[in-house]
C-alpha cells in the first residue's frame, strides 16, 4: 500500500532524535531528518569542517585557474590567427591561390589549432558540469497547511520513507552562493564558540550579503537596525567552554527543507539565497520577531523574495530564449520549407512570433491556468478558442506570451513550427465600401492561411466580424459566417478575443459562437498583479533611473483595486507605476526611490480620496473635529460627536472597507441644522461642501421614479441614473438624501444594498461603488414626538428608543433602520442657540464684504433683535436667513449700488435695523 503524505512532512530519526550527527546510527545512518515535500523525499548529507571548507575553496580556486588558463590560451590563439591574417593580407588580396597558405607550417596556425583544442576542452567541461548539476524538480505545487514535524516515528515507518526511492540530497541542488552562506554560518558559529550552527547564524550571514541589501532596499528598511537586532540575539547564546567544532543543528536541517519547499513553490531550478532566507525565517520564530519589529510581514517578505527570483528567472529565460529563438525561421517559412508566403494577410495583420523572435515583446508572468486551458482545448480537437474578458485584464499580454512560447517551441505539437498572426478587424473593414468587399478580403486571407499551413490566426474584437455592414449597400455582410465555415472544417486554428458584453450580445448566438470554445480571462488576483508589476518594473527603473520599493508596488495594486473601479487589474496598476516613474525622477532627482507614499499621492490626485499618511496638522485637525464642526453648527452636541467619531474611524482605516464610510439618519424638526451638519461634514472630510450629492427624496414618491435614480433599462429610453451617475463620476463624496420618509418603499429597498454592501448596480449592469461615500438621510418624521419628549424633560436616548419602537416603524422597515450606523436626533434650537446661529450667518455676510474690502460691524443689540425677529418655533432657524436678507443684505445692496459704501469703508448695523456707513480716511 502506498504511503500518503501531506504537502510537507519532516520526520526525525526515532533512534537518535536527529539532534546530533551520528554516522553509525542504525536507523538513519547520519541523515537525522528526512523530509517528504510534495511527495519527494529529501535529506541533507553534507558535513562541515575546517578541512571540508578548505577543500572546497581549493577546488573552486583550481577550477578558476584552469578556466582562466585555457581562456587565456584561447585568446592567445585568436591573437595569433589575427596576426597571421594581418601579415599575409596582401596575399589574400592578390594571389588567387591564397587558401594554400593555410597548409603551410606556420607557428601562428599551430598555436591557433592548439587553442581550439583548449576551447573544446572548456566547452566539454561546461557541458559535463551542466549535465551533472542537479536541479529542483518542477512539480505542480500543492499547499497542505502547516508543516508537520513527526517527532515519534516508528523505526519501520522511518525506513519505509526511502524504501522506494533514494532521497534527493539538498546540498546537490544548492546554488554556489547558498553553499557559501552555509559555510560562512558554520565559520561564524566556530568563531563565537557555539556548539551548534542554528538558523540565527545563517540569518546573520545572509544579512551581510549584497543581495540582501537589495532586498532591504526594496522593502525600504534600514539594514543597520536589522544587523544590530540579529547580533543581540546571536550573542544571547552562551559560548562553549570546550574548543569543539560546531555541528549542524536539527533546526538548520528543518530550515534547509523549508528552503527546498520554497524553491518548489517558486519554481526555482536551484535553492538560492532567497529560499535559504525564507527557510531560516520559517525555522526560527525569533527571526520573524525581528522582522515584524521592523514592519516586515511574511507576505511582504515572500513577495519580495519572489521578485528577486523572478528577476533571476527573467534574466535566465532571456538568455535561453535568445539561444532557442535562433532555430525559429525569421520569415514566413517553416523549418520543413513547406509553408507558403501570405502577402495579403501581412497587409492587415501583425506577426507576433516575428516580434517575439526579435525580442520586441515584453516579459509576461502569470496566467498559467488560462494558457494551459487554451492548449488543452486546441490539443483536444476543438481547434479554436475565444478569450472573453474585460478591457485591462491582460488578453493581449496572454497572446504575446503564447507567441513567445511558440518561438521556443514550448507549446503542444499542433502549434509547433507555426506563426501567430494578429488580424486587425478595423484594418480589414476600413475603406470597404463596395458590397461584399469585406467578405472578399476575409476569403482571400483565409485562403492564404489555409494554403500556408503554418499560421495561427488571432482575431481581436471578434464581435466586429458579426453583422458587418458595408457603408453603401446597407445590407448585413456577416463576415463571421465566412470564417466559421472554415473553422468547422478545422482548416486552421483561431484564437479570438472579445469582452463579456459583446460576447453575449454578438458572438455567443452567432456562427462564431458555435465553433469557438470560450475561455474566460478574469481579473487578476492582487498577488498575481503584484508579480506582473515586478516583471514590468526593471524597464521603468532603467528608463527613468529610479528604484521602486515593494511598498510602492503593493499600494499600486491594492489602492487601485479598492478605489479605481472603471478599469481592471493589472492594467490600472501598470498605468500608475508608469506614471510614478517620471514623476519621482523629476521630483526627487537626488533620491529617486518610488515609495508607497508616492503611489498613494498619485492615486489621491486622481480620485480626490485622502490616501497618504496622516500628517501632524491633519492629525491635530481630526482630534479636534468637534470644534471645527461647531464653528458652523450651534448646539447638537450628540450629533456632532457621532459624525466626528465616524470621520476619525474612516481616516484611520478602522472601518469595514466593503461598506460606505458611514450611514447616518438625521432626525429632527426643520431648521435645526441637519443639512448644515451634512455640509460641514462634506467640507471637513471631502475638502469642500460642494462635494455633496443632494437628492430630494420627495421627488421619488412613485415606483416609476426608481429609473430616475439608477437609469432606465434598455429599450425604455436613454436616461442615466441621477444617483448612480453622480456617484460614478464622484465616488468620494457625501450623498444627502433629504426628506427620506417621503420616498416610495421600493426606492428605499435599493438603499438596503447600498448601505450594507457599498455597491449598487445601475440599469446598464455596471456596479457603482459607494464604499468611499458617506450616506446621510434626513427626516422630519417624529418631529412632534421629539418636541413633546423634550418638553416633558425626557433625554434624547429615551426619545430615540421610543421613535425606534413605534413612530419610525410607520415609515421604515426594521431591517432598513438597522442598516444605519447611527440614528442621530437633532433637538429644537433654544433662544440662546438662535443668537449663536445669527452670529454665524452675519459672519458669512461679513466675509462677503471683506472680499470687497469693506468692514462690517454689528452691535450685540442688533444681533439679538435679528434673532428675535427670525426665530420661529415651528420652522427653527430657517426664517432667520430670510430676516437677515430683508434687513441687512437689502440695505447693504442699496448702499453699494448708490456708491455710498465703497472699499475701506465700514458698515455698522445698529438696533432698529439701521445701517450706518463710516467713510474711510482719504489717502
């Protein structure tokens, strides 16, 4: 019976426990620990000592000496040949039998021939070394939860681990730098007189390597702090009193097996420094504590290590690609010389394999699942596919990756030795005025493709072929029928692309839909998108002479995914980092490092959402929001406190990111400051009170008015939704729903989804994001109950409870009320508060006059007189604004128009509504 393993299991020897190296242990023979990783048994059998390390150094030195000697001899031979040609150049020009000179016994030719033997020997050594080198096998990595360490393995079970196959020795798949790191870790332990080499020794060595300095730079972390913390922990271990050589600890064996697991996960051919580092972190919790103290999480570390591995792989693949691409024919001919030229197709298409061979296509990462699915469909007999995905998810990039694989023949046999040509439907249709001209062009292209026999056709925007109409005849010339007829016969392969809406509308029910197998290209995950950015960054860095930190890439992906919903990953994140390159290069020429703050600033400028770190001045402002709002709102302490706390939570990201910033229901009589509080919130949080979308819900009292909010469905007009379009255009804003109780119940139902999920689908099927909006609804329902309760001395909490259990249920369903974060009661204004409101309104008039260079002075008696005249217990402070207009604004307007009040003058408002002007001193 075959033994079953999880993704990663580590078995310690049941006899010796794996703590010390015992070559004569009857159970493990010195292996100590056996790992089973993705079903592959592995061990680490290398021992370290002074002589072993010295032997390896001598071996490397001798290899380098031999290499340099033969290389130098080869260069001398080439120089001798060049000297021979130079001396005898006249013979080559004048003597028709010049070639006979090469058969003479000349020392230069002898030296050159001997150097060729040396060059052959070097090539032989290189090939032999390459063939002898062990590699980490390429397997389909499967996660299996936390690693299992089996401390108490039965002897017979331990023996069974290696019964069927000899385990792979991890040392043989280590890169040279990784081997050097292990030797340096052993030497460090010996120097500080420690009994065992631990992951901490290995980590201390790694922190001093140049590649690790690059990693820290990417992570925007100072290396000195890390080195100091590591040294402190390293010296906590007491030195041994005996002069003994350190042994490899069991934890080091664990860390190397974790490194092997990381190499399988990253598809690395050998275990390099990055995998050794991650293995050490996994094996010793103290190392992770050091990194967490510096703000480096496991996710960040893993992605940066993947970044370094990806750069190495791209570099290696580029070299391999260049050598393999030489075997791909340069033109339209295949290797068997059976293909036929396609001049007419070449007029309307672009040969992607030719571009790939010339290395004009970018490096592509990810999309393995989708590429394998395409190959599986083509190999399985369904020769053609259609890639369906929204703009920006990477359909074109996927095609470019297939083209690059076709160049190096890493494709199924059915696609080998072929060209991938992208046909432009726009160019095909352009200028076609005569009836049937498009069909004729397409037929001619298809005939060329079939005759050539080595073309895979890519058709972008395949929906444009369905129902093509000539401009003169007006008849539907359906070019898709022509193409589908040949695809049904499997005459050639097509990879088409389209978007979901056009696929459903045009392609799915057409002839093309019957012959093209659908492959969905979804939006990339955030981790995959980060890897795509990592592959793009080297070109941007080289072009603008800048360096990207990992935080910049992470924020480019996460912030665009959260705040920019019109486009999709990875396209929108790529646009941001491409914009960040020249921006940072120009702004910080002396320190051209692109940080997360730079990315956040760029996205903030595009969305008007504050995403950068909270500055000291902003922090002070947030802590004193109540005072700032009270500069505009009189009284209503409970309401001001509730909204201030919500804004602080939002700015510090302590809220549910999948809901609106806050959902408030403002209850209270008219004229008490509900709308004014909403305006104050818009100004404080969004920067301006105009950043407010105001909807008068009394205009939505019938069911049909729903379409005015979210837009009319197809076939019922072209009107866009007032609410959905406003939020789509300005997602970072305050939505004010005035007099909510007057709206139709069906209208209220759509706000259930808005307040709970932070999104709403309009009539066109687009999802509108409300997660960066503040929803404030105002209502006059229960006004009498509030006034009666206050007159009877009840507190606001008691009145609110009574409203929730009785009166509000007459207007709103319980589940609707539960969606609000806070139901805020506004109490009627007292007479003293009306006096404060009057002062605020007069301050507004004073500011208007200040802009004209005129000073306004109002006596206290005049303020109280206006407050008494404008106060109405039924309408609150609303009549006060009209009173000031009648008694103050009108009088000032007359003075201005008559010329009695001009710049530098002072207008004085006195009791009785008298406005007196004090003229300024003549200059």
